[in-house]
């Protein structure tokens, strides 16, 4: 059974030969081909080569094309810093939107012609060509509210959700229209799914009502568009107390990648019982813990999570967020080996 067959079984809530495994390997994959971080995140050939190398070397069952959360924001005008050993991020003291009156600067753009989104599209095309017949590939995008946070800064944005809601909605509409075009271009590459980061849909950031008002309405439209195109729609949310209930209601995702328990679940048992047949659960090894954890500790954590979630399919063993770029890359292999050892049905 190859990875595509294995994950397909899981998506149908059936039991394949074993639990699929996919630590969210992103920037650390550059180590396998000797690339520096900026080149990996801006050169489609290099980026695709690294994703493919990690998949083949460790026997991973999925690819999610997370580059960094600034891909879309950069093309809307955000100035970026490219650190030597971590993901790119906006210049914090020089945001693209400097006052509430500047939300009107945000206009729809063509992702097929902008530097970073086009690079991501090209990366997906190369990965699909190399692995698409045997490995499921999810193109990773940031949600509209997250993108706007990159352009304005979270603190100011959160205040202006209350004081300047109309202006914020105008910007979000323009961003979401761009994301629809972006998803079309990504789907045309042959990816099997779109995976959207909805970080703000968690109680550690904003209320459920506010998230539904300022992002939920947009991602609902986006998810319907992707599904209408015949492509799967997946969610990544590593926030504390994520709003899994409303996200499922609004987006009907085939799978959810998560780190922490949802706001309405007090245990992994409750999570599996409540949501284990509504969507595939992808998770949820704690990434920072991996930096200091021993190989034996990692194997034991993998074993526990497999036992908690594997019954009846519907589970992919993964990290709850990106595999740490400062961790030993050999630990990716430890997680993969644990899935093969403990994940057999």
C-alpha cells in the first residue's frame, strides 16, 4: 500500500495497513540538500527538491507545502526579514498598513504574477510531478485574517476589529478574493488538498463570535469554492482551545491538523468520540518538546497517540505544528519509524 492509498483509506474512516505519518516537515528539509533558509523559501526548484528529499528519505505519507506565513502578505506589500535560520517574517516596526485609513490600500492581486505566491505555485507543480501519483499533497495557505495581521500587526488589528470593522472587512474581502484565485492556481497544479491556517480561530486569541464575524464568513466561502472545484479542504490550527466545532460547520474540512485540544474537549478521548468521525485528525506531537526529547521519549509519545486515535481510521500521526528548525532532523525518522512499529492495524 503506498502513501496515497493509505491516506485515502484514513480519509474514508477505514483502517489501512498502518497509521499514516507526516511530521510537518518544512524549513528543516533544507538541511537535506544543503540549502540556506532564504534560498529554500524563495527558489521553487530548491524548495521542491527539499520537500521531495524529506518525503523519500524518511518514508513520509503526506506533503504539506508550508514555506512560511508571510508568503501572501509579502505579495500584498509587506516588507520581510529573512533570518539565517528561521522563517521569514514582516518588519515589525514598518508595517504595510500604518493606520486604519490605510486598509483601503489592500486590493485584489494576481497570485500567478506575484513573486512569492507564484513561487509557491511553481513549487507545488514540481512536487506534484514528482510525487503526486503516490503521495497526497496539500498546498498550504494562510487565512485572510492572518494575512491582514501580517500587514497591520496583530495588536492594532485586534483593536480595529472593534473600532474600524467596516474598513477591516473591505480589506478582508480583497484578500479573500485573491485567495480564491490563489487556490484555483494551486488546484491546477494537481495538489490533492488546500490546507488553510486558521490560527485566530482559538480562544487564546479572540472570541468565537468575533472569529466567525471577521474570518469565518470568508473561509466558509473559500472552502465551498475549493470543494466545488473537486479538491479537498483541510485546516491547520495550532492555537490553544481552537474552535473546531464552528470550523467544521463552516468549512466541512476533510482533515484538521492541530496541536492543542479544542475548546469544547477536555481529553483526547472526548476529542476522538466527538470529532473522530466528522473529520480526520492530524496531530499532535508538541514541536518545542521535540528539541530536547530523547528518541525513546519520542517513540513513547508516538505510541500513546497512536493508541488514543488510531481505532477506526481517521488519524494521521504528525507534529501539531511545523517540525522545529532547531531540532535534530533525525527525529523526523524516529517519528516515522514509530508509526511503522506501533501503527499497524
